[in-house]
C-alpha cells in the first residue's frame, strides 16, 4: 500500500471548501455524476477512433444508496484511472485547482453561489471519507483503490474490479444523512442530471403490488440523453417543442412560440427559448431559463447573465463556453457570456420581426401576452429597441393595431401642440375617460389605448426618441388646447369658478398632491358640462414616482 500527502500547501482545505459552499451541498452529486459521464464519453471517443476495442454500447452511470453502510456510490464503465492518473488528476491537479479557485474568491464569499461546484472534491462537503475504485481501459492495467478521509493524507493500493470503469464511494457524514434518502437523491438527479448525455440509472422502476411499492426488472433511468435543444430544428415539430416545454415545466400552459438557438461561431450555443403567456401582469415568473454546459445543469438563475428583459423568457440555454466551476460574478464579467447575451437579444428581436412579418394576425392576437416583454426590452436594451420599432404595436380605442410608422398617418396635420409637435392622444382607462375619448373622436382624432404597467415609462422613452412627438392623455390640459380650438360655449365667471373649485377639489383627492387644473368647458352634446383637466407632465411624473416606489 502506498501512502501519500495530497499536494497542497495549506494544511487542510476541506474546512474551507465546506465553508464556502455551505449554501448548496447538493452540488456534489452533479460533480461526481458529471465526472462519470465525462469518463464514459472519453471511452466512447477512444472506441470510435479504434483505440479501445471493448464494448461501449451499453455505457451507463449508476447511482446507489446503501442506508446501512451510509454510502452513496456512483459507478461508471468509462475510461477509468491508473494509479499514476489518480496521482495526477486527483491528488495534484484537482486539489491545486480547488486552492486556486478558493484563493481567487475568498473575499467574495457571497459570489460563490452553491451552484458552482469544485469538481471531485465537492464530495467532501457531505462525506467523511471518499473511496475511488477504478480500473483503467489501458491494456494490462490493474485496478486501484484510493481512500481519503478528508485530511490531506490518502492511501492508494491495488484492488479488485473486473470491469473497466470507476466507483466513487462516498461515506456520508452525520450532518448530511438527508442524502441517504431516496427521494432526496431523486430530486437532485432530476435537477442536475435530467439531460446528461449518458444514461443515468437510479435503482429500478417501481410498481405497486398489494398496496406496497416493489421494484421491477427495469432500470430507473432518470435522464433524457437527447433533449430537444440538441436536435436539428428541421427534425422537430411544434408538438415536439411543446412537449419539451412540458418536460421542463410540467404545470405550465403552452407557450406562445419558441426560438431555437444554434450557433457554432464565434462561440457555441444551443438552446430553446419560449415566450410564456405573460399577460399584463407584474407578477411574472422570472428566472425560468435553465443554463446548461454540455447538458450539465449550471443554474436556473440567469439574472445578470442575460439582459433583464430576457429573464422573462423560459427555456434552456446550453453552452460549453459557459464555464461550470466559476462564481457568478466571474460569469457576469466573462466575455463569452457577454457575447452570448447580446447574440440572444438579437435573435429574439429577429424572431419577433419574422413572426410579425409572416403572421401579423397571429402576432396581433398574442399582443397582450407579448407587449409587456417587448416594452420591457425597448425600455432597457437599445439594441432591442431598434429592432422592436418595426413590430411594436399601438392599439387604438377601436382595437385596431398599428406599427409606429403606420400610426403616424393617422395623425392629422393640425394635430399639434403650440410648439408644433405632433400630438398622440391616448387614454389609460377608456371607461373612465369615455367622454374625453368621445370628444376627441368627435373632432376626428384617433385615440390610443396605453394602459399597461409600462405604458408611462414607454411614453417617456418614445418622446426621448422622437423629439417632435408628444403623448397627451385625453383628459390633460394640453389636450384642451388641442381639441377645443373653438371657444367654449359657456364661460364661467371668475367668481363662479372660485366657488366651484373647492367642491371639485374635495371629490378628487389626488388634487392635493399635484396641481391639476379645475377647468370648465363644453365637450359637446351628451357630455358633462364641466371637466377637470390635469397637467400631462405633472401627472406623468407622479405616475413614474409611484412606479418606482413599488406602486
Ligand atoms: P474536472 O472534471 O473539472 O476535470 P474534477 O475535480 O471533477 O475536475 O475531476 C478531476 C479529474 O479526475 C478529472 O479531470 C478526471 O481526469 C478524473 N476523474 C474524476 N472522476 C473520474 C471518473 N469517474 N473516471 C475517470 N476519471 C475521473
Ligand atoms: Mg468534474
């Protein structure tokens, strides 16, 4: 037997590993299973090149729990390791990698979210001893057993193993016994390993017999080795895309449509993004995009990695160029990640433009679900705004849709304010502002409906972009100048106004907060003899500050 000391300067790394990764101990399973998958893939590659003549056709990774022995074992029939390779890959490199990693992020503990593991050594987060029993694929290789109890000392000796491959045996520590529960392991495998490229088996499929759950003969394979995003778009039907969506989110309503991403240059990226039904709601479920690296789950929180508005989309992104074992702050600053993010923004814009061009009617019927997303994108990403200008739709009070360009032809030449800006009239509440809307229409003006949560900031943005266009709510004082070009039929005296003013102010409490004008005018037949108009600018400022205050 050979004894040795793991090549590392600090005396004991394990306490540090444990401390840094306290938040998500369950990552260990992903690391150990994905190593087993890597080992299998390597052997498949060697076999395909004729460098290995054994059978690789029924490669699989199996996960077993032994509750009595308190162990979890992950076995593969992959490439295996010789004792020299264990020395090199386990004793040296992996450890120094871990040290370097911790060195880099020791001041940034919060940035290391548990989603990002430390490879093989993350098994020590949950184990007080880890054994490796491995037999290399190489001719004449003898099997080896490596044991380490979490101190830098290890033992390495010859062992028995008939087949080529590796067993990783984790002796679960007292604090981690939850991981000896079948349900817990199932849940973790489902989270991290659902789409790995090699079959991952966890026990047998069960059936119910005489009121008890019993094992069948069939392996309980927990993963789909060829998920939809890895296939070619031509090989997939709409139904396949929807089925995959249900695989990801079993309870969700069908999505509106999808975007299949497939880039090999200048970076690798595949994935399928879906537009969920958003409706006009602020309680959108964000962070439903799952990020993978070679089919290994990395995180389901893409915030800070893709532009904010894209976090409203659902689906999967997979890129081997997204590094697995790094902290979140590192991911956010990674140049590949930035390129990927702007590429996705562009693709999403292109896809919407295409849907608009090809199926405008369908696009219009989906507008209520889409517009929050599109408006959010226009407000926050200039690159997206440029594309969205062509498919952003205005809806008027007759439920007709217009692109920005089309709508301009509906603005009458005289529909301007005193500074000669074109005036876009809108209502944010067609029922409440009914008489104003009617008055405007009677004058031949069209009225837009701008009534969702982002309407006010969007109007501000549009006015910034087009300095000669003004948006004026139908009940605003500015509209008054525009609409009532002729003299009011009845003008109240100053005394009369003075007398009536407090009455109006009393029934309109918001008047206390910002000055709106109590004014009197005739809107024509079948309407109120008097109206209260409110300053567009002041009102909008107030709307904005209410939004920012979480209103
Ligand atoms: P990484 O996977 O990023 O290389 P790890 O710490 O997870 O880092 O693993 C270190 C190395 O140990 C691997 O690169 C591989 O060479 C070796 N290794 C780990 N698990 C296995 C296994 N099941 N079969 C063969 N080699 C393995
Ligand atoms: Mg690894």
